[in-house]
């Protein structure tokens, strides 16, 4: 039996295994493997067992659905009532939210079993998960390499089979890039398809929750379970009607934008090009398109993300949440000391950058310009999607790099996001699926689509899986079923 959601669900329904037994298998595997991998930062033994007992009751009463009784790992920035949610930051040490995010409410209502919270870059700011206050997770495929980030723990947990699926968040690539680095599937839905209520905000106009899974069908199933309008997030909406995935790509118009391949070398380029050929052989049409503004997407992203972060993170003042510094002489002194000690270096850097680009005198030169360029990026994408159904690109120009953030300066580290940030800037759905290896490390293929075309993007990705483009990286350990 494979540990996909569909297979596990069948096993639960046919009583081959109970949810309580399944949950114990995962908890045991986590106990055994997590000290090496650091994929989970909090494991919820008691509540997971309670969730599993409840799921078994639902199944017995015939009220179970696809996700009933299936364990899930949740990124540490998604609020879960009464359970630790710390954004992997010292400033939220010990924080247990009084409410749950809509995504978790929806999964819980369907009888999901939460195993614990996964490691991430502090406040989701980063591409390697190394800025976590708990230390970095390790890539299960090669422990000397990073998992990618910021949802690195979620990707590692799925890759190492310490959870059948996980939730992550993607502001500039944080679901897709770690998925690519760890050889899993990672899907970022259209902005607004999934409610952000209860997701600890990083950059609100870019943030989106998405699943990390071991199959495209699983990603679609989780997406269908968590999506849809939520009164508590005014940017959320009901998108197109749920559709079955169709792996037939005959006649599918696939855009290839040259800018995504400029300067790209070696194995990543070869894997993506050979995947494109497989689509073509199956009847898809490859169309040359252009995204002239690709070179601006990183500066646009980092200006807007930092600006929004500097405002969103203003709420951590030592009064309302988590950590408060000691030995202060006034309220102002307390706030300064709390934020200085509570936030890590990268978070402080971004708050300062964001405050700078929003300050009078610089607002027009940076923030306003970035917003104008964002509109241009959106319109270039609209033109592309008048000519083609989906766009095919690498997920990242590189494979999982060696651990040790000190060697990268911030500007170099930000380059790792060059292919992913544009989907967030334009609010588009985008998925990363494994498409080969380079030097033994996974390579991700990214498929993007027009806003609201989530099922089209998922279907196009499903072809890669059905056609055998997605390799099995053969990671040992985890749950043996
Ligand atoms: N790596 C990007 C950043 O550091 C994206 C992070 C994310 O998507 N949360 O901002």
C-alpha cells in the first residue's frame, strides 16, 4: 500500500486499518526519524489520538469522507486552537491561539488528524528554513542539503513519509520551492481560493495556503477540501466548480517563456526541457511566449513583501502575544527590547527594508514603483494566457543547496525565488511537480495558469505523474504500511 491519501482512505474504509492505528504508526515514525530530520517542531500526541478516535467513530457511523482519519502535518504559521503555533519565532514562544484557521476548521470538520506543526523559516521569510528558531530541518534525500523554504518542514515530512500530506503557505514560492527541493508535489492556488483567516500574516496581498503531497491527485483533493469563500477573509471567493482531473493533454497549449530559461544550466534545464518534450509527444502544443518583466519580479516582490511585513509584524509588541522582554524602564523600552530579542536577524532586516520603502521620501521611489510594475507583470501574464492554457517553467534555477546560510548573502539567497514570485505577484495558481534529478537531487517542474484555472493547472500536472515524468526518489524510513 502506498501512503497516498486515496490509498489510505480506501484502507480505512475497508477496515484494513483504523485511524487510531494509522495515527500510532505515524507518531512512532515521527519519534524515530524526527530527531534526525527536525521536520516537526511540535508533535501533538494527545490531540492527534483524540482526532483519530473521533475519525474512527465517523467512519463507523458511515459519515466519513476522503480525508476522514487521514493524518496531516500543519505549518507552524497556521493557527490551531489551543495548540502551539509559533511561526518558528522566539517572539511567539509558547503561543497557543484561541481560535483555528479556516483551513484547519475545514479539515477537522472532515475528520482529519493533525499530527503536529512543521518547521519553517521564521515568519515564513526565507528559502531554506534555516532561520527557524528551532534550527533547520534536513532534506531527507540528502541530509547535508537544505529542504528549501519556507515550508521546509512540511516538505521534509511528506518526503520522509512522516505525514501523508501537509499544509504550507506560499508568499513567494514557499510551498513550491521546498516541494521541488524535496521531490514532492506543492500547489499554490489562485490568490483568494483558500481563506487566509488564521494564517499568521507575512505579506497579505501575496500569502496563500497550499498543500504539499506525494501525488497530484492528493493535492487536488486537499485543495478541494480547504477552498472556497469564507466570511472572515474578504479576499476569499468560490472559484470554478470542482472538476475531476484529466491527464489528457492533447491540444493543450503550453507556453514556454524564454526568460525562464536564460542563464539556466545543466541538469535543471535538461529535466524541464525533456518534460516539455513528453508533453509535446502526448499531443500538447508548445508555444513560445515572453514575459519581458521577469527580471523585475524579484525586486517587486521583495519591496511589496517587506512593506506589508513591516506593517503586519507591528502587532508583536510584547503586550498581546507570546514573549515579553524583562528589565525594561518604560513601555517604549519594553517594546524595543521585546522586538530586538524576539525577532531573528532576517525578520528584522525585512521589517527595516519594509519601513524604509514605505517612509516618506522613498515611498514614490520604491513602493509606488513596485506596485506599478506589479500591474505590468499581471498584464504580461494576461497576454500570455490569451495564447496558451498553461505556462511551463522550472520551479527553481537550482537544486537543494548545501546547508549553512552564512555562505549566502541575502541578495544571493533571494535569487532562489526568481521563478516562483511572479505567480504570487499576479495571484496565479502554480504547482511544482518532480520531473527528474540533477546529481541525485530532485528537480521541480512548475506549471502556472490564469487566475481561477486551478483545476486546469492540476490536470496538466497530473499528466506528468500519469506519464511517469515524476520519479520516485526512493526515500527510506517513515511509515511502512
Ligand atoms: N523565499 C521567499 C521569501 O523569503 C518566499 C517566502 C514565502 O513564500 N513565504 O520571502
